[in-house]
């Protein structure tokens, strides 16, 4: 089988966000970034050898793979749409972001190497996110943890992104048996699955993308949670029934979408209900927290990984 290898160069500040958006496309496989920002440089301190390959690069190359069955023009349009979404979120993609390079490559050239990048990822004290092909020996160090089995590359939420890890860890701490949870922008369904594994009685997982809905449905089935996780297609909360309310809502999506979601989700939460959000960086946090305050939420916890942020708020 052959795949479209797509590459685009963007500014350092936009690279993580663009990768996250591209990962949210369920038919994308193997998102990869190459480039080093000046902030990542560590100058030699004790006369050690300095590798010139580690010098800062002017930008970052983000590359992804699409199935050969896709139309080349459609792929270019979708990648440009992802760049536009990053720009609309307030991150400048840089002058080279419009130069999308596309070429066909044979699967054997990258598939095995890509899979080698995915390993079980421990989350908090009770969970581990693992690719579906993980061997028992790979999971042996985590035998006391609940396993979230995910097919990486199908949609956003492989466990490797910082926002997914932070949200899953917070869910493991705050979800209690019997809770009702809604996961908005579920992607692979990893956070919905995490909520169910740590005790949620009922989880509704929503995504606008029909391919993401299919991917999440498959992962829910793989984890044996069809009776507790209900995957639906819809825009934000449009897929909910009028009488549905929840103890906790989680949304690991872009800042502007989170801000739009806040007033919609408040009436769907019980008194004292939780809202966990992520998918944005530290410089965007104040805007999200202002929206939370404006609509009757109080921030009770913040988590950080690199420049990414997760915020847990309670309905007051």
C-alpha cells in the first residue's frame, strides 16, 4: 500500500498546535515534527562536545501521512485548513506555511519505523495508554494499571500529546463511581475510555468528524466498554438529548472552541459539576479562564506540560 507523505514548514510557536489539529483528522497516520527552537538549546557548560545538528532551526517541518485513496487536492486543502485554524487561534504559522509538499511513498518505507515511536504511556497512578499491538511484555511494568488500548494515528488522542496525558491524569483523580461524563471532541475516544475505566457510570463521547466517530466506536469496542460509552456525531453539544445532564464535561480542543463551549455546557452540568478543558497554550489560558468566570465557573486546578495547559473548573 502507498501513502501520501505531506510536509509543511511552520513557525516554532505554531508547530505543536498544527500537529494537534492534524492528529484530530482520523485518517491521518504518523504525525512527526522536525526542528529545534532556540528555547530548546542547552549550551555546553563543561567543554563537552557540541553537536552542530542540534543548532536552532528557523522553523519546524510537520509531516503526516494520508491513505493513497485520497485526492491530492483534497489533502492540500485539508492541510491548509489546519494551518488556518492555527492562525485563527492566535498563533502565527510563518511565511512558509502555504508551501504544502505532497508525494507518494510506499508503506514499507515508514510503517514499522512509525510504530516503533508508540510505546505504553503511564498516566497518573492508575492508567496506561497503549497501542493495540502492544505485547504482554510491553505492559508487564504496568500490570497494576488499567489499560487504555488505542489505535494510534486514527484520530487525536494517541496518548503522546501533552494535553491528552494531562486530561487523562486529572480524570483519574476526580471521576468517582457513578458519575456521568461527556467528552466533547473525543477523537479516538481515549478520554471517554479513561473516564469509564476509572469509574464513570455513563459517558457520552461526541465528535463532529464522522471518521473520528468511527474510530472512537472501534476503540470503545476494543476496550469492552460499549455498554458504558455512547459515541455520537455532532457539533459540540448538539448531539445531546434535551434532558441529559452530567457531573463532568471534558473538552480537549482549541481555545476558541473551548470558549464557545463554556456557556453551552453550563446548563448541562449538575450543581457543583466539573469542566475540564485543554488544547491551548499558556498564553491563551487567561482568555479561557475569563470565559469560565463570565459564565459562573471557578478554576480549582491548573496543570502544565511544556507550554500546554489544562484547566479544571467547578460550576458555582
